[in-house]
C-alpha cells in the first residue's frame, strides 16, 4: 500500500564533503523554475554543472505553462536572473533560431525550432503510437480529455492527449503541465513509483506545502487508498476548481517506466457517479491493456 510521508536525501552518489570542508556554491547558481527537491541548491555546489547552459534552458522552460510570449522583464522576474543576463540569453536564443521577437508587442516567442529538442524523445515513445487509438476511442465514448503523462519536477507533462469533439472548454494538449500533488494524474504517478522515490518526492511536496501540508497529505493518501481499492482515483476541484478527473498508474511490467493515465474535464461534462462507475473502470482496463507494451 502506498503511504504518504517524508524522507531526507543525499547527493545521489553517497559522497559527502570531507570533514571541515564545505562545498562552495557557484556564483553563477540560480533558482530553477519548478524547482524539485532543492535541486538548484545542490547543483550550485557541483563543479561539473554548467550554469550557462542551465540558464539558457531555463529561459526556454519559462515559456511553458501558457506563457506564449514574454519580455525580458518578465523573464527576469520568472528566472530571478539580472536583466543584462536575460538580454544576452534571449539575444543568443534568437540568433540560434529558438526565439523570435514580436515587433508589435516587443516580446519574445518560441519558434518551431524548439520542437527539434523534444522530437527525439517523442519519436521514441512507442506508447504514444500504440495507445493513440485507444485514447481517442475512450475520449469519444466518455466525453472527456484522455491523456498520458510523465513527471517533470513537481508537475506532470502531457506526452499525448485525445479530445472528444463535443468538449471545447478543456484543451490541455501535448506539453501541458499539471501539478503533481493536486491532480489525479500526478497522484496516480506517485502511487506507481517505488516507495523510496515516493517518500522522497512527498518530502519535497511537504516542504513546498508548508501549513497546508496536513490537508494535502490526507487528500493524497485518500487517492492512494482509492487506487489500492479499485485501481483509480478521482480528484474533484483540487487542481482547478471547475475540473474533475480520474487517474490511473501506467507502469511497465518490469517497473522501469512509470507514467500515468487520466480522463478529465469540466464538472458539467461528467458526474461523480459516471467517473466512478464508467470512466474509472474503463481507464483501468486501458492501463492494463497498454502497460505490457511499455517494455517493447
């Protein structure tokens, strides 16, 4: 049974600084967007880590989450980097073709060239090709968006999504990001990973939640209990007030790959009874059907 809790971490190698010697933090270190597990603090003392590259990638990451266009000032606010540094980075990314300047708004926008960075990943995810017809069929039958997602720091990224033709109010698509702690997809993913990984992740969520942790912990545990009992969990209005969804872990037989499936939509699109008696069981069946293909 999956349990909520918290656990400390090491540096992933087991190595510790020599007695009397503390690792110096690089002057180039910066807070990372959607930071996971105080990663920026740890990497700040890693001499092999290249912060120049990290800064450029964090600029590109800033355009996720619905930020279609951003000016240098907005990027500085998001990344906490000095404006002169932002100006050099956006200039470089523009020269490389990853950003373009909108002459009307004076803001930068990502270009299709960015897709080339993600294409190698998407093209090798065979589950997208294998499951696509199943996702679309289920989406049409239940009238909800049905998606597959994988973890990105403290969120879940949609790697594939199918929409029913009848629903126009929820259009989360490939690349969309949802919170890992308050979404059905995120909680299903956490249930599917190993206990040590889950404890570590929950410890980070606890730190981020602060005083709200006890309430959030209980909600996460209820979702874990639901998955233990019937294979799926329902989250109603926690990730977004007017959205409800069903989540199911999607785990390869060897445990090497863990993703999650969800079906979500506006509250008016499906009653809780429909989610419990129709959508949830169908999603569990879909997970069991496609999970063996994750090892192929």
